[in-house]
C-alpha cells in the first residue's frame, strides 16, 4: 500500500478510476482539438513511430504482456523491454497503473484509444521504492534506458520527479545543480536524447529535474468548448504572480529562468488501465507523453527521408536540439484567421489569467524567450510535421520560408540565413534557437558510464543571441526588427510581426564564451513569403 501511495503522490497526476468515457471523447487529445496527431496516422503520412525507440522512467513500470499477471488480459500496450533500474525487471514486481497509463498515451494499439505513436518501441525502467532510492538510482535508470536499442533512443519520458525535501544539498533550490538535473542535461548531450519532463504541479510539488536546461518541460492544458487551449489551473503559477519568499527557488527556477517549454493536453485524458478498463486522469504526467511520442512520429519521418536519400536531409535530423527547436517553433500560440499571416496556427492558447501570448512578457521583452506558463505555446504534432518536413537548409545559400538547420558557431562570430523570398507585411515570423548547457561526468573509474557515487561538473552555458534583421544590415546594431537576447536561457525564441514587406535574414550570434569556443546549435524558422 505504501509503495502504491508513493507512486500516486510522486506521479504528477490525479485520477478518477473507471470513469465512464464516451467514444466521441476518446480521441480528443490526439485529434484536431488536441495535438492533431491522428491525421499523421492516416494516409498520405502513415506515421505511427514504427522502428523508433523511445523510453520511460518512473518509480514503477507498466506491465508487460506475457511477463506480468496484471496485464494478462490486455494486449493493447506492447513494450520492447522493462527494467528495474539498470537490470532486468522481476516478473509481477514494480508494476504500476500510473506508469501503464503514461505508456498508453505513447504506444497504445487499442483501436478506440490509440497512443500518439502506437508502433514505437517503448523501453521502460522502474526506479523502485523511493524508501532507499534517490537521484543516483534515477540517473542510473535514465542512463540504462538511453543505452537500449543499441544506444538509439530518440526521446525519454519523465512523468515523475524528486521533491526538494529529499535533495541532500543544504538549502536546496532549483538552480540546475541537483544530481538528477545534471544527469538529464549530461545524458541529453551524450546519448542524444530528447528528455520530456513533466512540469512541476501543485504547491510544494516534485520539481527536480524541472530545472534542467537541455530537456523540454511540459505543462498541461484543459478543454474550453472541447478544445485544449487553456493552461490548466493545477499547473504551478507563473513567476510573475507574486511568489512568496518561502517558495522562491523551491518551485521556480532561480534567477528568473523560465521552466516551461511547451504545453500539451493533460486534463481528463481517457486512459487504459492494466485490466483493460477505461480511466480518466489529469496532470502533467499525461501531457508529457504526448510530447515524447510526437518525437517518435517525427523521427520516423526523418528516418524515411534518410533511407530514401531525400534532398536537404542529413543525419542531423536525429539531433535532440533539432527536435526541441522544431517542437517549440511549431507550437500553437494565436489562432490564424485564415489568411496565413499567423502561420496557420490552429488555436489561441491562454494562461490561467486568460491572457494570450501577445499579452505576455515573453512577447514584449526580447530578454525573455518563453512565457512562464505557456512556454512557446501548445504542442501541435501536425504543425511540427510541417516544420520538420520542410528540411534542413544551410546558410551558404538563401533559405526557403520554412526550414531548420543544425550547425556550429564560433565565439564572437555569427551565422546568417538570408531568406530567399521577401516577407509579407503584417505576417508573423517564428524562429527558435536551441543549444546545450555543457555538463560533464566525473568518471572516476573511466568506464564512460555514470555509477552511483560519481557526480557531474557544470561547465556552464555559452550565450547565443537570435535576430531577425533587414537583409541589407551589415552588423547587429543595424536593421534589427526582432530579437531574442536572454542572458540566462539556452533557448532563444522570436514570435513577431513583420512591419514592412521586404527582404530579411536571420542572425545567430555567439555573444559570450563560457566554455568551448565552438557551440553546436539548432535553428528552426517559419515565415510567410510575400508575392
């Protein structure tokens, strides 16, 4: 009972067991009112995550058919493998309904209740009872999952976290230095994995590792008029809501760095229980797997392009920085009125105060790239497909209105992308720049693996800036139309209207060196070309 209680408390969720679910509501989070992923399952896209491996780490694990009695009557969720930390799972041990629910959002094959990527290969590890386990064991579990499928795991889902009260550091705060947070940022880079992390939820929640830099933290939306377009009230308040001194640094990142990257459906989500019965549940636990599994759909597309040797595609399409830039840049903010000027966005997302993105400090202040509650906006799998499908374009020649790139920039230098076509007056541009905080493993036994007792070194974050400038501008002081110039984030994000029709270019500037002289980055852009 105690273990079950721990899972319920530490899995970011609230359930209403066996709630009746009408068939029409079953697919809303995956349909056009949610993330619009069902369209990608159909022709001509036919994306289902096939041959793409993703991961899951939680306190417990989903049951595996043929291995665990709890799912002996339910074949809807097929798993590639299950583990206990960094070893094989014991039959009928550690099975958890919460972990099964989360897995179902990703890979359910149930016809009435399909997952986002039903044919993806899911590897799941249970950390085990929290009584004698902590962040080192959670790091071990994440590393073990990241090494599966011959080291080719594209995304890992974290629908749980650690409370600061259990962190061994004196006066622990969310400064990015908890062991598990450092582990996530290290593994992201070393194993090339997108970590989708459930955003902290509720007063005094489980915030570690939401202070990571290199992953994607997810808040959850609820329905208004059947559409997932409002940040749910159960999400933590934004930093601008007058946080008391007692909570400062304990539920929000220190120094004003924004926590949330993206929003996904998480309220009253219909789910499959291990016994095959339906359940409805709410929480960031169930928003996060929407993001994780969307990566699987995109990666299936990318691998198909590579296999068929399509132009403007390279193995860069597998980079975690590219996935992060694509997901954030394609997120819905403000519904398009049908003229395409707002990039075909399908919904207007509002925060808990019913304010939209155009009312946010992130929109108004170039030093703030993301909104405290909404991040870059609401996950839209189909728009992410459109963003990614546009292909990789190099700065050596003019680039099309939509595209992405992965490359490096040297300290105090810049890279410029000249847009091939003039932009339409009054249209919006969305541009996202992502790069990694540099975390290194203090590998005492030189086995190139994290082991319990080892730790990490934070080498810091190089400072990159992002500009949209007039094409004839020769330096960063001239012709700037919009900019994102945060000193503390490793995401820069521009969403702004074009004041006058004309030719423009995107500039990535390596402003300040903190560690290495050469910084890898990914860039995604979405603009509207004029006639």
